[in-house]
C-alpha cells in the first residue's frame, strides 16, 4: 500500500518531559485521518513532526519521494494596521501567478473575495482562503489544523463537504486535527486518539466504543455523540 508518510515508534522529549511515545501511523492517499485528543496530548507536536519542522528523538519517518504538503494553520494572525488583499496574501511564500490564484479561489468558491481586504473577511471566508493557498502547490498531503475554528455550523458543513471533494479530486491524503468530535466523526475515514501515545485508532465507530476513548471524553459524551450520528445520518446539499 502506497503511503505519503509513515511514522514508526516516534518519540519526542522536550525539557526532559515525554511529549510523544511510540507513535506509529500511516497517511494514505484518498483517505481522511483525524487526530483527536485532550489539550496537551501532543497533537501540535505530532503535526510539526509530520510537516518536518522538528525531528523526533527516536523512531523512523518515511516520506514519499518529492512529497508536496499543503498546510492550513489553526489560526491566522492578521495585523489590522497592515492592509493586504486576498490576492497579495495568496502570493506570499509561493511562486505562482494570477491564473493559478484565481483557479484555486474558484475551487474553494471564494473567487469573489480576490480583491477584498483580508482583515474584513469572516471566519468561514478566512478558512476558504487558507485552504486555497494550501492547494497552490497541488499537495499530495493536506494538513488542516482545527479547520472549522471560528466558523458557524452551516459554514462547517460546507467546509467539510469541500474538503471531501478535494480529496477525491487530488487523490491526496488528508490529516485533520480537531476538537469538534461531532462533525469530525461523521466526516472522516480513520481516527487516532492521542494522549501522548496512541490510545486507540480505527474507524470512528470503533474508536467511540474504545474504553480509553471513553475514559478521556466520558461515557455521557459518547452517548451524545451516538445520538448526533443517528440524527445526522443523511446528506446535506449546498
């Protein structure tokens, strides 16, 4: 099976403290893997490992040759004193052209925002722009860190629908980091529950019924999650 990235027994220690212990995972094309876990579980550190920003203390990381990665950060800090249009923002740190920028904005249904000031956009519009920017290099791996943060419910549904379309079009692997379990569990293929180590992994249904998942999030929450799945077992059209 072809893998974009494969981690095996990865460990990270910072300031004599164990952050990640024996992490093994595979990111596979055309599949969505969601990373969940409590605060301080090591999710951000694991993302930095996958992006190649830091190196583990031990373990192995195998990457596909010439792997292109698109990254949508958790938060975009915008300096309101420094006006910048969407078009100019899309040009930053990328060798691109106006045709490509327009194409990606159109792909995320945000072409009308091309000449708007970035600081005047809504949370949902910002996320679409960040996604368009991440798509500029035709990524084989797309990493989204809390992509629905600051986005209303309707916007979240539309964004997940868009992400699903992109993974089939690009046949890329997608890694989502999220606290919003209700939406995530309905929109992912595989789940890894992290708490400095891999507590459990598998399909959303298997993870929800795992005792370690229940011990972290609570049985009451798991019951509410099951109700949510039942009530939303249908297709939303936009």
